[in-house]
C-alpha cells in the first residue's frame, strides 16, 4: 500500500465481508515451528542473581522462549524470543531487563 491510507482503498460503503482477512492463525502449537526471534527489536537480559525462581515469567511468554529444567528457569532461547517484554513486566524481582537491539542470539 505504500503511502496510501486504508481510507483511500476502502470507502465508507465497504462491508467487513468484503475485506481480506489478515493476521490469521493457521493452528495452535506452531510457535516451536517458527523462529520468531528474527522479529526482535529489543531483547531480555536475564539477571540470574536477582531471580527467585518463582517462574511467573514462564507461562506468560507467548513463544515458550524461557526454558525450565528440573523446576528452574534458565536463560532465554533467543531463536524464539521476539522481545515483547511481557516477562520483564511480570517479574516481581527485576530479574529481567529489556535492552535495545534485536541481533542477540
């Protein structure tokens, strides 16, 4: 579409049935098949010394990028982490800080 606006393409008389669906999900469980880490603009830094292993960050990660082994979390799997920062928001101990730059692997 370039510099055109949606209103330039679709007028007031357009019905939702006439639009093209976007951002459709093809099915569940696909996060392990798509390396979303390439989308990252920011990245999380895991501060292990501050972590109390509450694991609150694990279930909120939309791409399962926080590995857990033997009941303890490890660093991030940067192949799948897209840098959304949800984990940093829910961490009550400040053990995850978001950094600028997406080229962390």
